[in-house]
C-alpha cells in the first residue's frame, strides 16, 4: 500500500515544499472513518505508527498543492520527504525563539531560612498544566503549525557554589515538614544573602495542521529570574532560672 513517487530533480527540490496530513480526519462519518483508520494498522514497524497523506506545492505558492504519496510516520521520528524538496519542520533554532515562559523559583520556609537547615527550593511550572506544558501556534512555509513544549530538566544554582541538575522540579511541602530534606532542597553552611538561580530545559514537538506529533531535535534552556534567600544563624541557650519564681530572670 505504500507508494513513493520518483525522486525529484535537484532544481525541482529547491522549489518544492512537502507537507502531510493524517489519512483519517475526525468528522468524516462513522463508516468512512472506520475504513480509513484501517490504514493506521498497516504502520507496524515501530510503536506509534500512523498513515499520512503527503502533498507537494510550489515554494512560491504553498496553497497550490497536489497529493503525492501515502506513508507511515512514527512518533518522535522526523518525517521522511517522499520526493525530495522541503518538509515543514520546526528546528531547534525556532524552538529557542518561542516565547517560552520560565519556571518560577519557589522556596520554603520563604525568603528567610536558617543555617544548617534544609531549605526546600523548587521550580514552579509556568504552564497551565501541572506538568508545565506550554503550547504555541506558528506558521512554517505557509502552513499552520502547533508546537508544545514541556520541561525535562531543571538546573538549580543555590548561590553558594552548590548546584543540582534534576529531572524532577521538586515542589512545596506542608508546613509541618519544613526543614526536612527533599529531592531539591539545600542546607546552607554559612549565613548571608544568596541568589538562587534556575534554568529549565524544555523539549518540544510539533504538529502540522493536525498531523502526527513529531519530536523537535534539540532543546531550549530558559533561565528564571533569580530569588534572594537570607540565611540566618540560630542560637540555642540553656537557662537555669525558674520563671515561676522569678518572672524577670534571664530567658523568662
């Protein structure tokens, strides 16, 4: 069932843009959808296979397109153009140019913490979802493209020369657990003010006009605004006064 046209000439390749769409589109009727969805079942070389229709169009006029081929695409793999020419794709450079909102540096117990105690530092996702997924709409070679990104790595800089790279962002804990060690907490060994930095690394994928999601090669590192923590010293003193007998004694 797979069809590939003859390779295009070099001069035609430079002037041709290739795009693809799912073979089955929602809203075409139950019987028709059941028939065409059978094509997806033919893409069995790897998981996530989906049959798509390839179209070609002059670079100067992407709307003037014609059908070229049917072929399988697999999740996370770049599309293979069927006849040379350009394929609509989102590059690492374009990914890094997206207005990705940075994570926010969170800290418990707050702006002030104690020397030697575990300070819970974490990354608050900026996206609408709990996983920090962000979506964007853009245009590539005249085609509407949807891009979504998600955080895959968090690089903490605690400001005292200590750093941590973590896939997990960490998160707030109940007040009763403040001072406990967490996956992203840090215990400062000196007093003073420290600027806590965070860089979140995002991976992305894109879909051309409702087509299969394809991974973007590369990542985007997005720095957050630093947060200043003031580390104080705690002192413990023992007193022998009986405050009931001497309410004005030291420590009462």
